[in-house]
């Protein structure tokens, strides 16, 4: 599929949209360059986190925070993929030189063509970089949560993990909703007329 077709048919993706499974991208992981697609990711939860660029300041703190929680995300059946508009060689150089980025074991996607960042609506066109955008995507490829921050505001991996667990719960328990600050094990709600005016 041509890039302009993505623009015309899919972009920008948001909550409840389905990520096209034919979307392919290159990643750097475990000292290797490889290709992935959202077809490969069907059947598992995905946390896709865009960040502005390599060799910056807030970005390594965010990516290291995600790495510290990577096993917890995997325990929920989720893969973490981070993405910037940098190339694979730049990802490798950053990984080889930054103590924080050197700890990463999850895939780092490269989007120098801006196809993915434009598709997900996080591209800052005049700068060629992205906002801090996080997307929680279910096993069918449907986007369940979106968070987009200004470049100066870092994200919290624990909060992303909490939202992933909430998204999983409501997927697995139709008719239930998670109230504010819900944590796994807390009570949920079943919307109905009997609750109107009582909350």
C-alpha cells in the first residue's frame, strides 16, 4: 500500500480505530535490525510509544522507565514498541552510548519516512519529530487508549501499565467499566438506570 493511501484512508488514527495490519516498520532490538508489522502483532496487546528523538534528555528517562516495567507489561501479554523518526543506525549509536538506552530489550522502531508518526497523528511536520504519544492497542488491532504530551512533559510507565490493565479488564468483561483511578482488583461498575444519580 502506498504511503498516500495511509494518509487518505487511515490517518490520523485515534481511539476505536483499527491499526492496518499491513503497516510494516523496521526495529532495532538486541543488536539486530529486523522488520515487523502489525499483522505480526495481532493476538497480543501492544503499547506503542512515540518519542521526539534520540540523544535527548527526557526521552531516555521515559524509555528506561518502560524498560524497568517491561516484564510487568509482558506478564499482561503486551509488547512495548517505542518509535521516533530517527534511523536504525542512530538507534544503535544511542543504544551503544547511553547508559539508560543501553538497558533496553524491547523493539525501537525507526520512522525516518514519517509514515507511522503521521498515521498516528503525532508528527510535528515542520520539525520532523513527534510529540510524546502513547497508544494502547488490543489483540485485534483496535486502539483503546491514547495519550499525547507536550515535548517537555514525560510520561509514567506505571500509569500506562494501569491503563493497559483497565483496557484488558473491560475487553474481557463486556458491560463493565473502570472508574477513576481503578487498579486491578478494585470494583468496577455496570452502567444502568439503577446507577443514575447515585454516583
